[in-house]
C-alpha cells in the first residue's frame, strides 16, 4: 500500500468492472471504518460487518467525466464532483501532472 496524502491526484479503477475506464481523482479526506461484531438479538445473531478504508475524492478532468456520463450514464457533471474511492481501487499516482 502506497502512502498517499490529501491533495494527491491518483488514477483509480471502478469497482463495477474493468470495462469502465480509469479516471483521475484528487484525494480530499481519509476514511477508515473498523470492523464491527454482530450482536445477539433474541435467539439470533446479526451479521458481522467488515471494515473498510478509502478516500473521499473529487473528479479532476472534464474529458473523463464526459466519457463516463455519455457512455456509462455515471452522473458526474464537472470537475470537483465528490466520490468515494476504496484503497484497493487506487491504481497509481501518475509521475507527471497532465495538462488538459
């Protein structure tokens, strides 16, 4: 796991599948949720919930947003739209910033 920090721009993949194109996002806030144990309710147990970790992020490039909206009906409209990115969805931090 790489050490990312607030403000980093990273390339991420969709958890919905590999056919959806990768996009660049700017990381804004770290989120870590610990696992919770199920509780006994009467004669049955509720489900254990696994923990997860990721980032609140903002979409960066308009051309990527246009492709997602037109071809995949993903409702991003403009750079700065918020999304959540799991740690496992981060592919890499690009070496050079792209001018778009």
